[in-house]
C-alpha cells in the first residue's frame, strides 16, 4: 500500500513537470516572453486579491459566530465586568483596524492594478498623513493605558478597609490552600520556618491573630461582598488564576501579593446561565462518548504558570454562596488553634443548613 502511495506521488510530480514543459514550449512557439508581466496578469492578480480578502473576511466572521459561545461566560465579579469592558474596547479597536486596513490594502491592489499606460504618483512626504497615523494611535493607546492602570490600582490597592474580608491563598507544588482570618479580621503571622506536617502554612502558634485563622482546601466566598485575596508561595512562582472572575496574580516566594474583587453570581446561579448550560451539555456529550462521567459547572482557581510536572492538575474549587450559606459553612470549620468558629445564627439555620451541608 505504501509503495502505491509513493508511486502515485512520483507520477503526479512527473505529470506536473511535463505540463510545465508543455506550457513553456507553447509560449516559445507563440513568441511570448513568459517572464514579462502583462496587463491581463495584473488584472487577474487584482481579482485574486479581492477574492482572497473577501473569503478571509467571511471566514473570520463565521468563526466569531461559530466559536463565540465557547469562550468564558459573563464575568462573575464587579471587577471582572470592568476588565471585560476594557478587553472589549480593545477588541473593538483591533477588529475595526483589521477590517479597515486589510480591506483598504486589498481593495487598492484590485482597483489600481498595473496598466500598460498608467503612471504612479510620487509623493515624498505628507505632514497631515504623518500626524494622522501617529497622533490617532497615540491618543487611543493613552486612553487604554490610563484605563488599565486605573483598574489595576483599584484591584491591587495596598490600603484595604478592615471591613473587607481577607483570605490568604497559599500555593505549593502542586496544591492550593486557603486561610481565612478569624473574628479579629486579621491574618496571623506565618513563616517558612514553622512549616511542618501539621502546619503546612507555617503559621506562628505564638501569634494570637493566628489562633482563630481557618485553614481549608476549598475557597468559599459570599456573594456581593468584597474579598481581598492575599497570595503566598512555598516553593516556586505560581500564578493564581480565577478565569470566571477575571482575576490573576503571581504568587512569589518570600513576598505577599494581593487582589481585591467582589463576586456577583453564585455557583448555583451561574449553573443556570444559558451559555454555561449549553457549554456543559456539549462537554458532557463528548465525555459520554468516551465513557466518562458527566460534570457540573464549578468555579476553579487554577495555576497559570508552568510550575512543574503536575502543573496541569494544580487547582482548587471556588464556591460562591449566599451570606447565610457562607455562615453555615464557616460554622463547621475549625480554627488553627483547634476551636470551633462562632455558632450559626438563627437566620442561617433551618432548611438552608440542611440543603448546604451534605
């Protein structure tokens, strides 16, 4: 079989070669110079140019409609919506420039193809054009940079109100651990010197602020409340990536970084989003064909740095719930000092507790 494939390829190459020879001989007999570009050649190239860009534009537009639903759903945080607005602003500019510049380029190639009696205009310099294509991009870039810096400063500000919930996200190869501040709303001191089998975050047991800290393996957050995530790393540089909240921050050994955002959509509500429902149905259809179990939508904290062999599996579930559900969950956790957290309030008890804790 392989011999036949090779033989067919060789015969095809020989056929093409013979056709090219026939064309050359035909041109010689007609007295035509094959190296001379004629007006008909230029016209054909112009038609091919406009045909190519038309097909390309149609293909790009088709991709936008075909695969647009496979992107991330709407942002699940206030800051994420602002980041999406900035990103969309960039996309509008990029797409507009893409269609305008390429459309004009190929249209000119089609409209002004070389003619035997035509002459090109010779322009050495034009101050107005120079100002236009220098000034307009400069203004647009200045707007984007100012917008981006303002947003970045808002989500990474160092001066955070004490009323804002502080949660530490600790990274290590290849796992994430979350630490919540206790009733004092302050995270206790920690150092790599105190890391042990029973103290994976290296909390200082002599620090009173550390005694009521809560260490867990999942990130629970109440909806519509600001949270300040504080990041540390045990070993190498990781990157905490919360795609649905449009939040990302490097975690660097020996220093703290932070990111502030406010979740706006609970996990339960996002599972009802039409885009999410359609996407999960498509994924489960593929999994079913492979004999794998179906999945449900969840928020995830991922590592966006190639940090080692198991980087691909370094993730932690993020659960966004109502304040009552959050209080119920928090009441079931133990502090670093071994004590239980504050009891669940009467408002947070009852049926909701039964539905939440399983």
